[in-house]
C-alpha cells in the first residue's frame, strides 16, 4: 500500500497515457481508413501504413513513460546512444529498405496512380510501359503487355517521371 502512496502521480499519469494511446490509435486508424476509402486504396496497403503509424505512437508512448517514471537522464542517454548506434549501423547497411518503406508511406497518401492503371515510366536507361498489378510496402508490381512481371522499387517511383496511359485494350469514347 505504501508503494501506491509513493507513486500515485506516476500511476495516474501512466493510466492517462495508456488511455491517450488507445484513443489516438483509434482516431488515427479511422482517419487513415477514411482517407484510404476516399482514394480507393487496397486494404493491404492501409494495414501496412497503420502498422507503421502505430509503431511510431508506441515508441512515443515508451519515451513518455520513461519521462513519467523519472528515469535518470544519464541512464536514458546511455540507452538511447547505444540503441542509436546499433540502429544507425543497421540503417546505413540497409538504407534502401528504409527508403522504400518511407516511399511506400508517401505513395500511400499522395500516389496519383492506382492498381489497374497503365503507366509509362520515364527512366532513361530502362523505360517501362506496364499496368500496375500491386503496390506493396517496398515495391510496385508492374505487368507488361508481354506478360512480364516487373518489380519496381517504391523509392524510384518518386524519383522518375511517370505518365498515366490508356490501357492498350481499352478504347475511350469521346462525346461531342
């Protein structure tokens, strides 16, 4: 019982933080799903973006818990510098993975193309004309007229010019 009296403020703050995390996860999920519905984004991509956003919120909550419970600054610095060193080495070694994940999130919110669009990628070394089959966390899957499947990294989709074409099998009708 003495423990509860000594840490009442911390326990209340922790409860409030947990409630705040749960509510913010619900609100963020609803906002992202609403955006995905308006932009006709597939469910798999929506779940992936939600997973990344929830991970970010959990990390922020852990930092807040550390602050609430008054962990010594020097101890926090040692732990975070150790983690940052390991993560920094890993990110340097795998920078393209991080780049593709970040690009995947950006493409989720601002990608002007959707599955089924026929596009032309203006890459000077390897121009591609294909239909978007799927958009994943790391890659966009394209299918050419010859039936070839091309796996194109998300980060390159943000770096090159892309033209939306009519599908070669579709005929558009113009009304005068």
